[in-house]
C-alpha cells in the first residue's frame, strides 16, 4: 500500500479523493489569511490537509525576561502587548496580581470601574474575532460595520486613559483618574446604539444558511479533548464545558452581577462564533448593571506606598513627592512570596505566576497565555479538513500572535 | 472538612516524603521529589480529579544548592474548584524530570517552553526542542546567569535593579 493510500485510509477520506502527490504547503509566516504571524507547514492531498505542523515564536519579545528587570509599575505596558485586542484586561489582571501579592482590598468603585472597562474590552475582542470569521467565509460587510463599533469602544478607552490600542490603563491600587462625565455620557450613547448595530450583524450571520453550512462541523473538538489540551474561554465553552473564571473564582466583585455563561455543544467553528456572540450580549448586561449601580467613593485604594500619586500632587505636596520617589526608585515594601492569579481574558484564563523576593522587580513572572496552550490542538482540529476550513478554524480560535509568543 | 484537608490526607496515605504547605495566599503547595512527581500528578489526575493543567513553568534559584531549578505545576480540580501548586526541585548537574505529556496533552508546549528558557529536559517528551527561541541558540536565557546590565558599564550595576 502506498504511503498516500495508507494516510487516506487513516483519515477516512471520501473515495473521490484524487490519488495524486502529497504536496507540502507553507501557510505563512506572513499570509493575509492568517491575521498574524503564524507558520504552518501543511501536507496536503489536493485541498485536503493530511498533517500540519506549527512554528511559533516569530514575534517573541522575551517579556518574562524583560519583566525581571522592570519595577512593578513598568510591567503594565508589557502586558498591553500580550493580547492586544483586549489590552485593558491584561493590564487590570496584572494590577490585581500585584494587589493579591501585597494583600489589599480595592474599594467597590474601583471594582465596578474595572468591570466596565474589562467588559468593554471583551466586547471589542469578540467583535474582532467574530467579524473576522465572517471575512474568512466571504462576508466582508459585517466586518466593516463591526470595526466601526470597535472604534467607538476605542473612543471610550481614549476618554478613560488617553490611549486606544495599548491602553496601559490604571495602576497598581486603582486608577489614575475617575470616569469623567463625558465618558459616562459617551458610554450611555454607546449602550443605546450598539445593540441595534450588533443586531444587524447578528442577523446577517447567525441564522444565515450559507454561513451555517460553511461553519458547522468545521474544526470541531470534543469536550474531553479540549480539557486535555487545557482549552480555556470561549473555545472551551463552545465544546460544552462551563468553565469561566469570572464565575468560578469571582474577582473584581463579579459575584454582584447577574450574567449567564453561554455554552456550546460540538466545539466547532459555528459554536465558537455563537458563544462569542452570546458573550457580547452578556457583557452588555454586565456593563448596564455596573453603570446603574456604580458606587460612590474613591477611585483608588489608600495604599500610598504602592499607588503612584497624581503628578500634580507630586509637585505640590511633600508626602506625594516622597512616595513618588520611593515607588519609582523601587523602595516599596513588596512582600516576599509567590502568587498565581488569573482573570477571564478575551481568550480564556489569563494567568500570572509571580514570584517576589522582596526586590524592586519580580524575581520570576510567568504569563499563562491561553492562546499558547490551546493552539497546540490546531493540527488535530484541521486534520482531514479542507484548506479553507483550516483558515476558518484558526480565526475562530482567535489565536493572537502577541499572546501566543509573549 | 475542607478540600485541602481531604487532599492532604489522601496524599499522605499514598506518598511518603511529600512536603505539603499552605501558603499565605490560601494555596496548597506540594513539594515532591523528582522520583515521585510523575506518580503524584497521575494520582492527582486519575484519583482526585485534578483534570485541568493550568500552568507549567520553571524557575531558577542559583543559590539553593543541589536544587537550583524548579518545575512548577498548577493544577485545577474543576468540579471542586480547587487549585493547587506542585513543585519539584532539580539539581543543576542534571536538570531533568519525567514528562507529563502522557497525562496532559497541553503539557507538550509548556514543557518545550520550559526547556527553551531554562534548559530543563523532560524525559520521554515526544519533541524536546526549542519553541519560542531560534533553534541554534546555545544558551538558556531565563537562567539567572546573566548580568541585567551591560557588564562593561561601570556606572550601572545589578544592585540598581534590586538584585
């Protein structure tokens, strides 16, 4: 038996497969359809994929090593560049890790502000992923309209912190400033207008016969395999496991909010798409609740030895100048210890393993990047599929190069 | 009885020589010998339901003699929502331990990453090569063997970085 027919037999390909040569195809590193720098060396028979091998690390920037010589405050910009579609979640996750290490409780208002920002980021992240699934199936229209909405969310981020993509929002101990009235007003406008636009996008794809035929059954994974591969976030939930860090280990007062965890069945591209669509709706619900019940109070915790004081105060008051100097020069009483803290990022459990020896910088910092872990399953998910389905599977897994390579 | 107590009792009944400490952050730290660690993780997975490998990483402590390297596993029991940390110390002379890819598929790349950065090898791993760095790199960058600042500079030294 030839090698090809052996492979075909294992894959259970249909009988009309052309019994031709096996070709090796380099998909990437830079390929317009992969939305990032990913290389896959595919063995293909016609358009069927027999095997795939990924190469990762093209944009590895040694964040963990960089973090070992940066003071705690200066690590926030590094986290921006992990999953750059939802930077605020990474920033806030990092701040909360340090807060767990030093053992401080945040005021309720900080928690609620964080929840609003993180859920906006989640919506932006899911919007990119879902509209790109549309693009890869040939529906470009939804993408252009949803990117307009993403721009609106970035306008909101700009109002909060001055930046749009790499937000660097907040600081250890809370925020550098409170929500301003313009932000609240813009957010209300967004909450009013977005559901209608999003509904148009949803009606374009969710029950679209062509889209469903194209995505149902593409790149499936079972719940058991997904758990073995340590899938997380929407990809794991699409396979039918209701694991969400926000519900399992509530941080940031998530226990105060009423929201559902959408779960899929088959773990295929369509399920991943629908789970993300539903999560956008749940995130909107959470933002509504947080905005209506936004507590009064301080927008930062009272921990002067860790919280960078506002610059105006540094120029005016002696205490602020002293603390500013001490924090910047690394004279903060950071305790020794090790913590693992995780938040629900756009792609699932985003974890920070931090070891402190009491020094100015972390002794060891490791990011648990959900992309890096679940991208391992990609060859298994596309084995025997068509090349165009492989592209679709990758975009529906939402593999973000920055998070993959750290 | 709390999850931690049940776990501690089950582990002490099946393994000897484990060091089980609860840290200040309410997380159970289990330190095992290199010989036992594979069996321990298999027991945690198959009998105690720790079916989710959250994280696997390494660390380098150059000053602790004969246990310079650590491999740190974070395991999660999703049913009971119980997170634990398993740790194994490895000597610098032979930084090697058994792979857990036979138990968790997810461990594949995590172990390769640990090898890539620390040079810790995992015996029995199907593809023990570098993953994020280039293949012809001849050093392990996350080891604490390199000065943080350029050594030719006299105006800067590592003590400015708290080291």
